[in-house]
């Protein structure tokens, strides 16, 4: 995937992407509705699909899809002993508790993680990477990071920084509601 870098002056988004074209149709057919939120939210939703396809393509050579990779990478970057409780994992990921439970069950069956009783709390569980899980995380993390950089390559460093700040502000504001 090769992205062309354009300046904002060169880029006419309202003519270039499907969201901009859709907004023009909204304005024509329903001028009574302010659809300005689609300029950001619609693009984020569309970009979500693009990002997942690109990420899954990069991870396929490791036999992974993004949800499994996300658990592996989250545990790996947590540091030795590469373990967390399911609730700690859930707080860092975009999965439901049921989705995470099913994913952890499959990962344990595949030998990527082990689950133990939490010694601090007899009722709790700790999820820990196996050596196979550590090796797979280490092998796939560079490819994932390279894909993310490629996806951002069409933006100048200044625009990347502004976008990251703006998205962080949106996430933080939405999380407070």
C-alpha cells in the first residue's frame, strides 16, 4: 500500500471520498438536517474498515487477525511476566467481555496464553502469554506498526500530530459521558 502525501490545499475532500459525496447528497435531499458530523464520524467509520482490512492483511502471514494480535501485543507490552487480569485487558481493548472470554478460550486452546487463578484474589484469573505467544507477538508487532505508519503516510507530520490530538480529545470527551 503506497499513499501519496498531499497538502491540505491540494486536497479537495468533498470531491474525493465517498463520505464527502454522500454529504453532498444529504445536503441536496435533506437540507433541513445538519449532517456536518458525518465529515468526521463517517470518515472514522469508513477508515475503521480500511484499517482492519490492511491490518488483517499484514497479520495474515503470522496466522493472526486483529483481535488475537491485540491481546498478544497488549500482554507483551505490559512487560514481564506478560500477564494481566481479563478486566485489565478489557479496559485496554475494544471488545465486549463475552467477546474477550471467547477469544481467550481460543487463544488458550492454541497455546498462546495460559490462565491461572490470581494469587492476590482467589476468585480472579490472570491471563499470561506462553513462550509461543511471546514469540508470535514479537514476530508480528513490527509488521503491524509498519502498516499503521503506511496508513498515516499520506499525512504530513504536522497533520498527523493534529489528527492524533483531535481524535484523543474526541475519545476523552466521549468516554466522560
